[in-house]
């Protein structure tokens, strides 16, 4: 079953603001992934993290793999209207390659 | 551009019907997955396949079966559809050993009435 706690569930922000969301788990993961889902589409990979403490950026996105390997966060800086969507964290357990556990998602709404 | 294609975007079926959801990928990936997505629950794994004719249960396999007769095609079967199977269904694939996560299809929104 689902082992990831993702928060917040939703965010209503103004254009230009920064966004922060995180995922925590009671289990240790060897991979953390962050996906974005646009309305009517499947999730698309944003950032992949493979090492504890790793900090990775992709444009205005920054994500970190927690030192304990049980958490990760995603930051979006200077949000723009196209950032709207659902953001999912996903983790892969050490003994189950290919089987990802997903968080419940964070719905981001950006207002002008 | 690599693709995972799900045959239907929207389906409406009656309770008790047998339903087939089809997924095709053109990337020669060994591994394919079926997830269902429900609000507040995220994505939950139904079944997956590591190779042709191979299948393994995910977290919520009850009421579903799968078929993988060819490498590029992975079918999800609802033997007797029920209203609690109304959901968004997402197919995904990934090559063995890949470090970059899944490629998802656009999803099939199934409504069972």
C-alpha cells in the first residue's frame, strides 16, 4: 500500500511566489522522483534523485533527497501560470526495482 | 519522440461488463505497469510485467487481470466491471536498469455505471 505522505494537498499561490512541497515515509528509499501531471495527461518526470543528500535543479525546480533517505522536497521558484498541475513524489524501495510508491499529490493553482 | 499510447481516453461501461484497456509502447521497454489514479490516493499499482508473458501483482490486483503477449503491448482486463472501478487508469513503461523513471501514457478515464 501507499507509504508516502505528501504535503500540502493543495496550494493556491500568486504568480511569482515560491512553492515548496515535501514527501515523507517510514521506509527507506533508494530513489526519489518528482513528477508533474497536467490536466488530461499522464505524469511527466521532472527530477530524479539517487543519493542521500543529493540536491538537484532543473530550471526553476530544485529537489533534495533527504539524508535519512526517508524524505524529499521539491521547490519551485518564481511560479508562473504554466506551473499549475498536480505534483507527485515517488520513491523506489531498495528491494523492489521498478515498483514505485507514489504520494497522493499536491495540486498547485497559480493566480495572476 | 518516445510514446506510451493508451487506446481510449474515455470509456463508459456497464456494471458486469468485461472491459479491456490497451497500452502500447514504441520504446522496446521490457517493463510495463498499470496504475489507477484516484483523488487523494495518488497512483496505486495494479499489475506489472517484466517480460512477455510474465506478470506480477501490484498493490491492488483484486478485480483485475493482465495480458502481455507481445513486448510492446500490455492489456488490463476488468473481468466484471464494478462501480468502484471507476477511475483514471495509467499505463507506464521503463527499460530494465533505467535510472530516469517511467514514461506514462495519457490515461484512460473509465466510468462504470
